[in-house]
C-alpha cells in the first residue's frame, strides 16, 4: 500500500472532526465559489448545491475570476467570494482573493491550512485539519473542503455519511476487476451537483493513472461524445434520483456499444447502492472515485505518490 492509498483509506476520522454547524454565509447578491483544479471541481458542486438551497451561486476558475470577473458576473464587486484551496498558496486563488477584497467583495477562505497566505487574505476563514501524509494527489482535503462548503451553505451532514462513504469505497474496491481497470477510456457522468464530482473523478483518474478521461452531464453525452464509446471504454454513472430512469437508458446504450459501466446508485455492470439523496450523494461517492483512480494506476504500474508533471502546490512566478 503506497501513501496515496493509505491516505484515501484513512480519511474518514477527519470527516468526523469536520462535521458540525457553520454559521450562514455573508449576505450578498451572489456567491462565487472559486478554485483551481480539484478545488474548481468542488466549486462546481457547491455552486449547484447552493442554488438548490436557495442561495444564488456560480463557480469560477481561479484565473478567470482574477483576470476577467466581469465576464462571469457584471456586478462582481458585490459578491460573496468563497475561495477554495488546499494549500492556501495557489497563486491564482490567493491573487483572486486579494483582488476581490480590494474591489469590495466579501471573501471567505475555505482551506485545510489555517496559517496560509489565503487564510491571511480573507474576511472569514473556514478550515479543518487534513491527513498529514497527504501528498500531491488531493483526496481527504478534497472531501473535507466539499464537506465544509456544504455545511457553510446550510446542509446538515449526518455522521452516518462517514460509514456510508467508507462502505461504498470498500464495495467498489472489492468489485473492481481487470474488465474495468484495464480499459483505456474512462467517462464520468453526473448531473446537477454531481457534475462537479464527476469532473473531479475524471481529473483524479487522469492525474493518477495518466489515462484518457472525460466528464459530462449524462444526457449531453449522446450529443457527440458517445461516438468514442467502444470496448475500451469504462463509464462511471453517478445516478441522480430525479433522472435515474433516463440515466439508466443511457447506461444501456453505452453497454450495447461495448462500454463496461459502474453504476453508483443505479444499474450498471457493477451496481452499488448510495444511501443519500442528491444533496449528499456526491460527498458519499467521492472516496470511491479516489479509490478507482488508485486501482487503475496500479493496473498500469504507475506510482501515484509522484504523478508525472505535477506538484502539490501550483505557484507562478
């Protein structure tokens, strides 16, 4: 077991410590969740969850919000900007936090490093400690920032989700075979707040195993991308309860075209139960997607402790 796998498996006590009440966010016309890489993927899910909870929100990549915020929201100076960063040192996100505050926006930092540059350049800090052995691949920190952000927008996180997420990851791990890990094209499909989790699953597998991965809204997949599906494809469907029937139809089409399908919360070649509704399902699924990335990397003899071309913190001169 390498360090990456160890940290994924050992993340759940850190969830327990992070579950609790967080005061409501600053009142503003719009919330903007800002991040880079994994943090941006989490921002996509948090923005969707915020909208569903009645708080208008968008997600923005760090450099986009830094360089052209008006292209994303014309009254960007009146927003509440929630900046996500594991390290709190990512160049674009720290600069975006500083620029937003200078323009009059309220800035909340969501990080696992309470002494970081980001933590020192915000109006409000939300943080929780992460696993000290976490390396380049972001796993427990991603789960923690998603959990903290969900609580910030008012979602109640039950302690039962810890055992459920652990069980789902273990069940997926036990069910994996070369029929899945030996594929060379991976597609992650998720709708609404699950879209950001699907994008994160794709990114995780891409950076860990150097495989070709894609992520889409499920019902968009027929509109062009499905042309790539063949016997080398593995699709991971993150089922949403309100679209499950339509998503299951797509899964059957993919299987007919040669894909092997993992169904999280619905039908597939591997069908795994998810205990929570749309608002909490993404958090419960995230560790399972992290394990999937590790297992595919192992099948390709790739060490995820030192992913090619990657560093733990992206800083620009």
